[in-house]
C-alpha cells in the first residue's frame, strides 16, 4: 500500500498525486511538484527493532537518526546491560546501532529507543539455539557478585563460582574483564534467567587432552609435570592436561611420612611413567625412579662383615633401625644390640645416636639389610634410664608383618646370645621371644614397592584430580 501523500507545509494536499517514476517521493499538487515527506519515513511499530546512526551523545542520552521525522532517543540506562555505563564509552558519533522501539511518542513527543533490549532480543535467540545444540557461548565477565560471575552475552548470564573451573577458584576477581566460553545449563525466558557453566567446557577440552596425552605416553617414559595437588597417599602431577598419581611409596627411596615433606604444589618435577590404565584414564607415576637408587650403592660398595658408621633413626620393640646411607636403613634386631639379654632397646639406644654396625646380611631381592651392634669389636653401649616411647614408636607386635630376613643372622637363644660369638661361628635361629617382627608402620624405608602398593588406601581421588 502506497503511503498517504504528505506535501510540503502550506501546500493543499487535497489534490495531491504521486509523480510517476519518483517512487512516491514526489507529489504533484495543482500542477506543482513538491516533496512527499511521508515516503521518506520507514513504517515501524513499538517493539520493532530498527537501525540508525548516532548523531549526538549527551551525558544522559544518545540521539539516533533512524529515518523518522525526529531522531530517536536512547536513555543512558538503555544503552547496555552494564550498570552506570558512560555513553561515550558505549557508542561513538556515526556508529550504526540497532535499537528496539519502546515508545513512538512519549509525553514530550519523543521517540524512545533501547539499544540494550535490541541486543537482548537477538542475544536471547542465539542463546536459545546454543542451549538446544549444546554449543558453547562466549561473553565477557562484567561483574563479580556473591556466589559467582556475571557474563555479558547481550543478556546477563550467571556463572556460579563452583562452575568457573574444574578446581575451586579462590579469587574470582582475576576473571573480571576476561572473555570466556561457557555452556548454557539453564534457561528461563519468563525470568530472563541464564545459568552458565565454564567447567563443562573445560571438562570436554580436558577429555580430549587426556585422550591425546594417553595416546602419546608409554610406560617407562620420563616426562615433565607440575604438582597440582598433595594428598595423604601421594601427589598428583599435571602432565599438560591430565593428572597422574605418584603414590607415596614411589616418592623416595627413603621412608616418607607425608608427601608434603618433599613436594609442594606448583613444583616442577621429572617423573617416570610406571603404568597406564587407558580405559579408566589413570596414569601411575614414580619420582624416585628418576633419582639414584641408594640401595644399589649398598650392593656395589659393601659386603657381609663390613663395619661402618650409622645413625639410629627409630627404636621399636624388636630392635632399632640404623641409617647407613641417605635413604638406606638396616635393622639391628634386639638380640644384636648387646652381649647380654636386653628387655627394652631403649635401655641402650635412642633415635639420633651415632653407632657402628656390622653387616650380617644383604638381601638384594627384598632390599633388606640386617645389622649388628654387639658384633662390632670394642663397642659396648652404656645402659641408660628408659624414656617412655611415644605410642606411634612403641609398635604393636600383633600387627607386624614377617620381616623376611634369614634366621641364621641371629643368636641361637638367650644363653647363646649372652656369649660373644667367634668370628667364624655359624649364627643360629633366635629364640621365640626374640623373633623379628617389625610393624608395618615401622618397616624399613627400603620396603619393596609391591608391599607399599598393597598398603595404599583404597579411596578414589576426588573427581577432576584423578590421574
């Protein structure tokens, strides 16, 4: 339908006719050709989205030419979903903008527009499509609020703090101003509510990274990584996208009470790949395998019968452990402490005491070392007052595993133990009271890796931290 002819002011429009070939832009009135102003106006209704150019910027509003009889007004509050926005930061003179018509004519006769609502309508359609397809949406973090972040998607999207990253984020302020990708997990048009998850996007990326890394890694390979978490049973290492676990038994050749004794979060380490469970995406790592094995030094350097210096590291019910090299401890059984019968090892020895010991047995397969103090010529330990041992050091003979040392390294019985043995005398089995039964918690640091792995806790690592 052609627009109603509207001639120039002061011209009688009763007899106005559209000039042929003018596309309705010219009228003929009483033989006179005049402009048809209405033809230059684009018809629209309230709620329509129109396009125009910024012609003026004031402190509280922006004027936009949309080809109407007067410029449209965008109040400052309708420029952006951001709060307290400066119009000069949001638009510039000459910018083309889309705006939704709020009111064609307010009480002052002005055309009122909204830039943020036009963007909202278009953004909402895009978000609905993304929610349906599962594709991520991109936006900029514009606010840090209680419990999460506000993302500018053209719509105010809420990203809960628990879904910002795979791991807990202690300081959300570091994300302010960042452009991030999120997945839409909840959408409610009636409340204009959009809930997002960045964690879902990261987990999908991490799954792809895991598969890529698992395809590349092989057991026996030495790789670089970063300590990402420390727990009681070991430490997790970030291998550029996938976490591997160093069990506490694989941290050091010497005994480790807690992984934090030798590692810290964020530390760079070289680790050896011990095993890969591709189905469960689990990687077992070893730290001690990248270090010199002190036990090999014992095998290469010492022989049965050698005497050497050591330091008492632990005193238990059945004897004492003596460190002869860094990371290498041997057991001095209670029957090998003195020529006389000993009821309590603490009568003679305390942790930290320097002593000389004689090697009775080197068990290379079990990585066990049996030592003697009483067989060192000229060494006699003085008897001292007994200090009550701590409960953790006292040991519980009911819970100790078999030590696995040869029986011929100990004296035949209490009576034989009281007599100094000759150099070539064959050692006899110990009496029943003197049987070596070290408790699991007091076992030598050189305990075999398979024994340590059996003592590993059964608990699973927290989700997102498992290797």
